């Protein structure tokens, strides 16, 4: 085997593993271990996914204008404290009522009857809400706790699959998982809306976007590149420097390389005269 062929067989999979491992490890870690701010309505939806009750009623919000009269049944629970000399600016309750400038903190009642305010949740629930609102996935995927389960499955596939691919452990199996994740992402964000909803298309399967606009095509091209890299890694194997090679042995890895022919069996020195 030529030297450059040996480099292509052993080094190219390592570069694929590096690209896929770093990308998916970063994406999965962000979903699993970091948080984001969610509105009260989104908090209620997330809590309903966790509880598996199929969703909560949409909140109702009543807005009172600054100059509007208070309802007759409105009775303050306690009188406002009298301001003193040390109370000024935003700390003065009476000053907050003067003029048209005031702040309202919205609180919503959740499914269990408790008040729910805006807060932080793990970023994986952004993916869960995307799955819940998707119209191109099977119906069961948007019901009950399934959006949460599928979102966590995708996030852990990215996190663990990226780590294992980076190490070269069970490389082909993890490449299949990462490739399937990218197929699902492409279906949800690009191909599915065109095929299922008859949206304006480009080449009949892609959404119609501005030609050669990097920002408009960047997300789809990134997903497509990761899918191609996953398929390439599946076919090429882990390469020379990998956990699979050390676990399976150098002999098994060498025999799996293309262009290496098995040695022919030696012929017997003497043939049987009876044959």
C-alpha cells in the first residue's frame, strides 16, 4: 500500500471524528448543562411536559391602563406605607404610583394551582417546545411527555455520541446515531415543511430562500455537512488512533482496511496418491 493511501485510511477518519466530536459535544453540553430564560407561558408548558398531563390551558392576561378606574370589587390587601425621609426614588411606593411610569410583574397560575413566574430552565426544553409545536412529526411526538423525552434523547445522543466519537469508542454505532439526529433536524427545519405543508420550495424539497445568502442557508448547510461527515465516518471507521483499535486489536483493524488481501494458504508439500 502506498504511503498516501495509508494516510488517507488512517488520518481522514481522525479528522472526521475531531470535527463531529467537538461539534456535537458542544451542542449537547449546551442543551443539557446550561439554562435559558423562559416566559410564564413557556414555564407552564414545560411543567406540563414534565408532568405528562398533555398540556395546560393558555393563560389569560388582563391589562389595566394607567388612567383606568379600578374595579369596584378591588380592595387592597394592605395600605401602602407612609414614605419617610429615607425613602426616595424607586423605593418610595407612592412615587411608583405617580405618573404613567410603573412596573408590572406578571404571575401565572400553573396546572397545580400554584403561581408561576418567568424563570430559567435547561436549554433542552427549547428543543422540546419546537418538537411540541412541529407539524411535520408523527402525532404522538407532540402529545404528553413525548416532546420532553424526544428532546432529551436528542440532547444525550449529541452529548454522549460526540464524546464517544471523539474518543473513537463504538465509532460506527455512534455515527449512526448522530446521522439519524441530523436527518431528523433536516426534516424538521427544511425538508418536512416543504413536503408536508406544500410551502414554497427550491428544488422541490428545500425551502425557498434568497439565492447565495449565507445567513439564510447557513443552518441547513451546517446540518447537511454534519450528516455527510457522519455517513463518511460510518463507512471509513475510526482510523488508527482510536479506542476501537486498541480494544479490537491491531489485527482486526488491519484486516478491515481496503486493499489488504489475505495471504494465500500454503499448498501441501505432498499430495495424496489416492486422490
